[in-house]
C-alpha cells in the first residue's frame, strides 16, 4: 500500500499554518503522516510554540540559509533515514491549502498510476490586500493574467509536488526550486477540486519578491 508524507515547510505563517495542519489532519488517512520543517533561524516563536502543541505530526527544526532546495532536501534526508516505508511525499507550502477532494483522492491517484515519479498539481493563486487599481497595476507589472474569478495565471500554474520517494529525486535550485531526478511525469487535470489554493496579500507578495531578489 502507498503511504504518503505531507511535507510542510514554515517560518512565520502562523495564521496559515493554523488552517493548514488541521485541514490535512481532517482528510488524510490514518496511515499517512505530516512532517513539518520549521525554520529555527528565521521563524517566529508563535509558530514554533503552536507546532509544539500539535499532536500526530513530526516536527523538524532546521536553519534556512538562503537556499530553498537545501532546506527542503533535509526533509527528504529525514524521511529516507527514519521513515523508509514512505512511498510518496506531497509538498505543501505553509501558505497553501489543498482542496479537500484532492486530499481524499490522492491514495487512489497513486494506486492508479504506480509508474509515475512526479505529478504536477494545479494551483489557484489569488491576491488581496489593496485597492483594485493597485492590484491590477501589480499584476500587469508582473506579466500575469487574471480571470473573472480573480484567479491569477489560471489555468497554467502547475506545481511539481506529488513525488515518489526515491533516492534519486531531490529539490534543486536556490530560489524557485523544482524537483529533479523524476523519470516519469503526469499532470492532474486543471480542475479546482484537484488544486492547491494559494491566497496572498499584496504586501506579503512584494516582501517575498524582495527576499527572492536578495538570494
């Protein structure tokens, strides 16, 4: 039987992580696990204290040193060393929220596609926290598209997140990291019920872009 590890990296996203973990716990199977990697160097005490109160998760502490791939690969190292029974990892950023049907269908998706190393998952991006004019200006400046639902770059923003646990598969890239080493790929249909929700406030998006530009 396939066994999934939900891998989450977090730093200061207290509101988001308080939504994400209970959401996954509600819809995952009992045999699957949640592993959270907390940025001990840059993370907030509020996030750390919250994570320490959560039952039925594995909490790993590590330092983020301006290299996203290296930070995430520490989770791969931990799983391969201590949880070799894990067959697949599903990577979720702390500020994302997977549709509940996506979580429910994951076991069947894996069972029906045993040869696939990496699944691409659709993502729904939204941006709030400013006037319509400010949002429109920023979106145009980035060369993004937006539909009548307020979804940015939909359809089209596909994320490589559902991965077979193999020693040859690793994250690569200091910024905008991607999975490398997969040989057989597949993509989930670009439907809302199979997507990751990714809501962002404009101020946080700008701050994040500034961080990326410094790395």
